[in-house]
C-alpha cells in the first residue's frame, strides 16, 4: 500500500470515530490548495462530505477550517431559505469537519442546459439569498465567530499590487492598461456608494449546487467575512455577464438597498484582472478568451458609466427590434416623457407626411427640454439629438433573417399593416441593410452615431435588452 493509500485509510479511521454507522464508501471528492474533501457513505445509507485541512497547504486561508464550520452552524441557526451544509461533526485534531451530503451538480456544469426562465429563477434566488444573510447575520455575530471584519473602502491590497504590476508590464497591451486605469478611477470615486454586510465572499458557479433545475445548496464558506457588498457579486459578474443583473436586482428588492452598478462592475473587473492578463500572456486560446473578457467588461463599464442617471435618451436601431416597447418601459420607470419620431414625421400616420422643416422645428423643441426619450430612425429628426443625448441606445439585429422573422411575426398583431405593406417593409430593410437602392447615398444611422460612440450602448439581442432594462429594475 503506497503513501497516498495509507493517508486515505488513516483519514477514514479518523472520520469513523465521529460516525455512529460503519463507513462503506470513502473516496477523495476533491483536492484543493488548502483543504481536501472526501465523500463518505455509511452502511445505513447516510452520506457526508468531510473537509480536512492539508498539512502542506499552499497558502493561509482567510478563515480557519474550524471557524468555517462554526460559521455554517451559526447560519443554520438563523433559518435560511436556501440549504447550506448541515454540520455533523467537528474535529480539532486532525483539523476537519463533516456535513451531510447535499445532492446536486455545480451550477457551472448545468448552466448551459438551463432555459432562460430557469436561469433567471436561479439568479433571483441567489440575489435573495445574499440579501437574507445580510439581514439575519449582524456585524456582532461576525465578530463573535472570529471572521474577518473588513471596513476598508479601497481595493484589496493584493488586487492593488497586481494592478500596479500590470501597468508596469510591457507585455500587457495598452488597451488593457487604459481600461484598467479607467476602471480604477471610476472605482475610486464611488466610495460613497459602499454598503457593508455579512458576505459568503466566494460566491460563484462552483459553490452553487443545482438539482432538478433549482438551487439545492450553497457551499464553501471558507472566505466568509463582514465587508463590502461589491465583493459578493464580483465572480457572478465574471461568470454570468448577461445575467448578473438579475442577481443584483433581486438582492436590491429583497434587501431594500440600492447598489452602484459602476462600483460592482469595476470591482469585479479589477479583482479578476490578474487572471485575465495571465490568460492573455499564455497566448493561443487563452489570449482569445482574455480579449473577449476585456471586450465584455468594456461594454459593461461603458453601459453603467454612460447611463447612471440619464435624463435625455435617444433610441435608434433596426425595425422590429423593440424600440417602442423599450422606450415605453424606460418612460414608465424613469418618469421621463417618451416621443416617437413617427408622430413628427406624419400628419396622418403612414399616409400623409408633415412638412420636413416644420417637423424638424417641432422635435427641436423637445430636445431643448431637460428630460426626454426619443425613439425612431428618421435621419433628419434624430440627428439633432446626437449631441444632446446622455445616452444613445442602438437596438440591432445581428442577422437579417432574425429581423425578417420578427417583422413577419409582429405584422399578425397589427391591424393597420397589410401583406403588401409588410412586403414593402421587408424590401426596405433589405436595401437599408445592404445599402442598395433607396437613399443608398445617405449615411446610415450607424454611421451617423459613430462620432458619439462613447455614449452609444449597442443592444443586439433580446437578452441584452432585458438585461439593460433590469438595470433600471424593469
């Protein structure tokens, strides 16, 4: 029997001392940098997970393994809605604890197979969970447990050190450094948007278990602390860039707290920057993934810095993408009046157009107001908004076949739209997309908004549109 088997058998014997039933199965579940995990079955059918601290651990964890066990016991006593490990025993020597096995697969593996509705449901439950532990677990409780109390307002010291090293590294692209500096500046000026509470502090897709497409348990409280809430959402933003908004929104609704999306996103970006740069420097697929990650973060940072408190909003884009619906929802939530360029273009809708100069003069009066939402794609009516708008939303179809499908589907619900009218519209959008025929010599809306790209938010799918609306809790 080799050393590894000897150690496994020795650990099995130690665990057996704490169980009433004989062990029938004892296997390694996983090996971490600090702890090893074992799966245990007894002859009576009971199942457990045992976490044991490694003697040769690679670094000192934030919480001692016994502190983690005590944290879980305390959380269990406050009656949380979602399941967490139920501690069965704690051993000081050797340092380990066991808890009843929670059935389920890691969210990381199940996520791709979930429907959009199921993903949103899981995100909502996660947001409510973090709100619940924030309400039920006080600072005094955290202090009594001996976990870290971090009331600092800056980046974690290791993150700050990594940030400085990245800026000095000549192998890191300038575009990465520019975005990093920008994120740091934004993070630093959001200090007034800080909220402290009890944190799981290692919430990500490998510590959430899923069974029957629902959360069956939240595990691994080894990094639990009382600290800034931005830390709690850091990995969610990295793991679920198109869905983390549902987690944050559910948290805000359940907790009554309002969070700064710019702080959440810039904290997430800076906290994971060293990993992104590491992937880039590996080259190959790692470099490609790093560049995609940087592009995603740039888009998120652009979105949340440009649209923090918009008062003047322009919505342009492809026919059938949902501009009118988007405008109406924003108007209802923000209390800002919404206008359609069609109302200025037509005297009698779709039959009698207004005088061009009179329509330009009429909508120009709107642009002089302090607040407005204007939706439409008529060039001479929207060009006066480009300079004045706080944010320009461009709602787009990636593929014209998707636009055809949407326009045809929409026509069935419109009494005023004939089959002939639909055909004319389909021909129009085709020519417009490929700049053939009708007014092809004129610049497209996309070309017209290019000089204002710093405040343009491109939304290219229903998922992205819903995610944007969710930012306003819509």
